[in-house]
C-alpha cells in the first residue's frame, strides 16, 4: 500500500497529507451518505411492513430507486426564503445542523486501527460535537421568523439539553469501566473478562454490567435525534413541522440528512460503547467490520420499530422522563459502578 | 511559516473578529451567536496548546449548554436597542476607566519579568501515551482534592439558592402532574360491571 502510494505522494508534494486526509474523509462520507439515503427507504419499507402496507415499490425494482428519485425531486425544488427572515442565518441553519453529525465520524473506529483520527479524548470530542448539533435547529427556528418554527426550536433546545445530561452520565459509566476516552480502547477493553475466555464474548461486553446505562443511552439517543416517540420538536399536529416549517427543497433535505446521519451515528456509538464494536459475539468466529455493521443495523431497526410502535410523548412527559427518571437513575448508577469497581467483586481488573 | 503558526493566526483573527462583533452587532441574537463562535475558536487555540481536555470541555459546557440557554432567553426578549443606548454618554467615563484599568493590569502582568518566553521556557514535548485528561484528573483528585471539592460545594450552594429563589407554589392552578398521569392504569379509570340482560 505504502509503495503504491509513493508516486502519488511525490506528485502532490507538501500538500500530500492534506490530500490524503481528504481522500479518507470522502471514503467515510460517501458510504455514509448512501446509507442515509437507503435508511429512508428502509424506514418506509419497515414501517410499511409493520402497518401491513407495501411501502415504496414503484420506482425501480422493489422501489430501490426511490431515495434517488426523492433526492432529485428535492434538488430541483426552489429554496424559498421567507420575507422577514434573517437571510444569512436562514441559510446557515441547515448547514450547521448537518455539519456536526458528519464531523463526529472523524473519531469513530470501524475496525482495530481503522479510524480517521485516533485521538486520546475521542469520547469527549463526540460529546462536544453532538452538543453543537442544537445550533442548527435553534438558528433555523429563529431565522425563519415564524411562530411555529420558533416554538419548535424552543422545544428542541430544552429537550436536547436535558437528554444530553443523562447521555453524558451514561458515558461516564462506560469510561469508568474501560478507563479510557479512546473509542478503540473502549472496544478492546470489552473483549476481556471471564465470559470472553469461555468463548461467550457477548456476555463480557458493556451492555450486561451496565444494563441500565445501555437502556438510558439508547432512549436518550432516540430523544437526542428527535425521533418518534420524542419528536415533539416537529410535532406536525401541534407545531406543523417545528424548525423546518419554512424550509423547502435542498435546505429541507439537509435537515432530513442530518436527522438520519445522527441516527446512524448514535447507533454506531451504541454498538461501540455497549455492544463490543467489531468484536465477534462468540469465540470461534473472527472479529471484523461486518460485526459492527450488523450491530449498527440492528439498533437502527430498533429506531424504526420504536417509531412504528409508540405514539408521540406529550411535551411535559418528555421533560419528566429526562429529568425525573433518567438523571436520578444515571446518578445512582455512576456511584454503584464506581463502588463496584473499588470493591473486591470488581470484574474489571 | 509552520502550519501550526498559520492555524494559530487564522484562529486568532477569527477570535478577534468574533469578539468585536459581540459588542458591535446591533442584533442581540447575532451578538450571542458571535460569542459562540468566539468560544469555539478559543477552544481551537487551546487545542493547539495540547490542552485537549480543557478545549473540549469549553466547547461542551459553554457552547453546548450555557450559550444555548443564553440564546433561548435572548431570542424571547424584545430588546429595544435605542432605549439601551440612552445612557451611553453618561456611562462612558466609568466604562473607559474600567477599560483603562484592565489594559494597565494586563500590561503589568504580560510585561513583567515573571511572564514571558525567558521566564517560562517551552515545556518539554509530551511523552508517548501522554493523556491530558488523565494527568488533569490525577492532579485534581489527589493534590487539589480539597479546593476542588470546595469549588463544587460553592456551586451547589449557588444552585440551591437559585432554585429556592425562583421556587413558588401557587394555589388554585389546574396543574397536572405528568408523573401521576403516566402512572395511570386501566383499572383506575374503567370499571367493568357485569349486568344481566333485562327484558321489558
């Protein structure tokens, strides 16, 4: 590989590291965007099946070209800027919504050593970048100069700030037991322990000892991405579509892409933090990227399943769940895990 | 010019511009958003100093939480800028005095012989496997554990005080407790009565 790249590196000279990083970024984002497009297709098919409908089945074989048709349709639509909107911010809003959900992929490891930026503080970086996501929604809601959009943005702010706290505490438990902020180390630390030696690795992953945190993280993840049943932000029956109400064409599509990219990000993070990443669930099968992909796909399916099953929470109930249920549970569990680690019963030594 | 130097000057320029816009922007929301940009860029500059933990925590708390709530409030206020500017000339002497004091203080500190390249040599390059976060945690929980806990206590007192100041129980409001509503079971609401069919 190195020898093959040598002439190319010489051609670019001192700009080669920049070019090579850009190539790697494209190598991550291009498949991601394809996944996002087909996630919309999967969502419609899965929900269709759960509601005994067919879902998209006209464009192409089995409706497989539907996402492309949708993208083309949105591309050719006009982007309307409402009069009285704060124009600069109105354009920046959707871009700010999408950018963090793509930037976070820089530290996501796909396999042992297969990561764009293998930094020490990977988990902190993810937390920081995810906390930026909210700005796209707020700015869009304010800049649209519309009451519905504004109310949607206010809801989004309160909801995302609340659930970030419990998500953060869940992550604290994970980094307590793995003693590292590096995502690769977090995965490898899950591949040790008594059950791993017995060939039953899936029992030594973080989800079992940290089961309440796993549940809290997954549910908070659904709330963070504003997916049903926590989608009071768009709540079409109450605030039409929240912050997106004034957007059309590609500007709207960016919000859409951001939502699905976030879903995939939360799923892959859940697989990395709690489900052992690329580690194989049983001893006799080799580790590899396919395991990470399978786990992520399974969690994404849960996202769709939940959406098709539960009705939307009312807003005050969403807030209650975040502040009065999740935060006490996580606070207690952080202490429990810390004491557990210090006690002779610790399983992480 | 080294690439790092270039990045530093780029970030510094953005930081100065954003900071200036915070105080010159006419629209308070634009000012708050420029403050967000300033925090973010400052985080970037700290990263150049290899203080990744502090940089990321700055972004997480100030950008991710504090400024969000700030924007939340600023967006809902109806701020009349002309009324805010009414007393400008009256306050100018006081403001200018404080400004000059700040400049003098900074000049004393930065120009003094205890601060500077010769007084503080460049720290040695970090060893392999050095983790800023781990080092900081080690120091905070061993050497500085009492000041650290004291600081957290001060914050807790402030938090409790803020809550008690704004807490008020109003009587006669039709407030519904979501916890009660969620806990409702079918048996609490529906009673099935078995009745024999009646003939006329």
